[in-house]
């Protein structure tokens, strides 16, 4: 049977597939047969078997969007009646990117010193670094030396804001969401 992965939780190593029959099937990480690929992700088209009607076994990623379309590098199912994306990683027409480059840029510009833009992008370690650095620098401002680190943090956040705001949606998604480029 074929279907689409609705979600996968790496912490519990379990996921849910929406089958072509309209039913939902749970699966464990041990059933993933993707080989050297990254692993199960939401929206991925898969082929699987189910003997009990509730759980999926032998979950394989599908190498093509549809049987009559060439492989484009993305096994995500296209919306009804749409062609595959022109290049791998690009969403189908009408599908939104998960994170906005404008939101990230504005957060970096106005709340960057607290690392809010890093938390928004899922870079928790980098967000904590900015938050702690800003707090320590602010405390050190009372002995004058703290102004230099605050200036450095401000420049870093300003540069990141400009970079985020000048990227297209596709470039931003590829670099900062998919490939997790944390700094600049």
C-alpha cells in the first residue's frame, strides 16, 4: 500500500502514515527501509505493508512523485493536478515554506541580542549563546567594558538580519532550515 508520512518523532522513534485507503498506520523506526537516506520525514511518499490494519511494516520511501513522472529528487507527494517541482527541495505551487525569511530577519533586527531569531529557526544552542552573552555584557556595562561585547552582538545580529532579508524563500529554506547553517 502507498501513503504519506504524517509525522515522525525521533524521541520515541515512532511515526504515523496516512494510507491511500484513508486509514492511519503507526510504524516504528525499525520498520524504516530507506537505506542511506536521512530517515522518515513528514510529507514523504512511502510504500508499506500492514497485516493488522493499524501498524505499518517494511516502510520504503517512494523514488518518484507519481508513477508517470520522472524522479525529481523529492519524494513528496504533489498536490492534486500539479507538476513536480522544477528542482529538488523546492515546494510545490501553493505550498508554504516552514520558516519565513522576513520573520527571521525582523526578529534578528529587533530582538537579535536575545537570540530570538535563533530560537525561531530551531538553533537553540546559538540562541542560548546570544542570550547569555547579552546578559553578561549588560551586567558588565556597569564597569564600562560590557559595551564592546554588546556592540559586537549588535553587529552580528544586524548582519544576520540583512542576510536573512535579502535571501529568497527558496535560498533561505535551503541554507537555514534544511542545512541548518547557524551563523551568517
